[in-house]
């Protein structure tokens, strides 16, 4: 089973799911822009409007926390309207100690031209662990590794880059890491490096660019064990030419790179590309879907059998991204999507296409995903199998 869709108000559906069974929650709740928050009219304006939104979110986030496994994490998309309130609410529900990141997502690269001042081109992704001590989130990606960062080529065709073997962080120096300040031996002619002297070798001590004593990143036994991963070269520094030792850092299969906290549209997609994705699979039936690339980047941080939950599913982007991720790497992720049968606007593309509710849109997309991408879809209405 790849996708499960449950129609209903998430507040009543969430408690019916098994506690501790979800590895990653992704949600994109109504943003409270003044017209997309269904509860807005009943709850007033200004401060009251924020209070009403927070009161709507609190029990849902609390229920979501119960569902997360010990190693799990939650990702919440939000824009400037509620980011400050949401951050405080998440601190309250998940505990400030479990805050992981507030990522900037560049979903509108052209910038919103309608505002009075700046052309807003980003929103946020708030990330909290169920428990940072046990969280399995691996904030790296294989897709962000750039082969151009590995300009050297070995004789067997493998690519690599040179990294200084000396620790460039000034916190590590002979006073703080005494055993790592020791002489190595290298030949700038042949490139050979060893922990003991050999014919034609010069003694090399680790120094910072200004000539002050530094430390190596590797111990002498490690240098001895991995001679092919080191090279001795003559380099030009501020103080003229010097002989130094470098690590050959290889571009190998499965190599991953730490993700930054700014996610660009060219990496994860934009609202425009998300509309195009949706159009291609079911039509232009939802106004601001998220790109599948955004959710796929989140999924890449978790094991390939992760249980995913999106309880503000909208057009079903998270279920779509889950099926795409499984199709790419053969994973066995499952995704539970929940959306209420909120009526679509009269005269909207969705209504004209016969999709009377948002939950009908979610189902239409997930059905198309099952046919075109793969995986089985199970549909339930407020907890009961259909
Ligand atoms: C901003 S949209 C999510 C869009 C989605 N990320 C996508 O890519 O299509 C928020 C969704 O939450 C749904 N929703 C709002 N309140 C809800 C509730 N109490 N229970 C379930 N769904 C709800 C709305 O119908 C809407 O589809």
C-alpha cells in the first residue's frame, strides 16, 4: 500500500490512527491570509484572527505529536502571516528543545508583485523533532552533491577534490587538541605522504595561513592506514610557497551533502511548477499546491520505508511525492493523507470538472498517481474503509 486517503476533519481522524506509528508529518495548513482560513469569518480580525488560527492548530498539532514515532519529525509549511505564532505554538507543543530548523523555501522566484513593499519570494518550513535525542532525520541529500565540486580526476577515472588535512577551525589548535599536532612526511614531487620519514620526504607541520601552529584532522595511525587518500603538494599562501598535506575527498556513489536552510525553487520546484505538475495529472483544479520536489527533499531525509502523514492534504502533493520517491529508489514508504470534504468554490475549475469537494480533488489525484506512478490507493471516509 503506498497511499491511504481518509476523508474527514483531521481533528476527528487523527486520534483514530495508531500512536507512535508515523515517521514524518508534512503539513501545509490554511495560511490565514484573510480568505483561505475557513474559520476566519467566525473568529474576527487582527489579534483575534491569529488567536483563532492558533486555537484551530493547537489540538491538531498535539494529536500529531502523539502519532509520531520516537525518531520522527514534523515539517510545517507557513508564510509570514502566521510564522511567528506558529513557531511559538510549536515550541509549546513540541518543546523548544526539539526545534530543528526554520527553512526558507523560495517558492515564488519571480516575487509577489502585488504587495506594497518587497516582492515576497519565499515562505518557511518549520521543522521539529518528536525528540531531538532520538530523531532519525538525516539532513543531507544525494541530489545536492555537485560533481563540479570535485574537479580532480584520478588515473582510474574517479573524481575527487583536495581538502586541507589540517583542521581549518581555529577552535582546534595545539592547546585544545595536543595529540593532533605532530609532524607528517611528504614528497611534493611524488605526492607520497607517510607518518614516518622516507627518502626524499620533507617534514610538514600543520600551520594556519598566518603561520601559527595548527593540528591535523587525522591521527598518525589513520594516515598510515589510508596513504592513497592523502597527497603532498607545494602551495602558495600569504607567506609565500609552502609544502602542505591534502586529503583526496572522493565523489563516490551514495555520497550525500548537508542540506542548507534555504531551499531554492530551482532545487525543489515552485508554486508555478506545482500547478503544472497537478495540471498534468488531474487538471488545474487547485490554486496553490506545493511542488512534489519540496516533499521529496523531506522524504530523502528519512529511511525508504518511512510512514508519512499529511493531514491538510489539499491536492494530494505528499501522496504523489511518496509514490514518486518509491518509484525512484524502490522504497516502501506509505503515506496517509487526510482532507475534509470542504466544498470547492462555485464556478472554480474544480467545480466545473465535477469535483465538488477538496477531498474529491485529493482522491482524483491519488487515483491518477496509483495508475501512472504506481502503488495501491486505499480510501476511507472518517475512519471506515470504503
Ligand atoms: C493549503 S492547503 C494544502 C495544500 C497541499 N499542500 C497541496 O500541495 O495541495 C490546506 C488544505 O487543508 C484542508 N483543511 C482545512 N481544514 C481542515 C481540517 N480541519 N481537516 C482536514 N482538512 C482541512 C483544506 O481543504 C485545504 O485543502
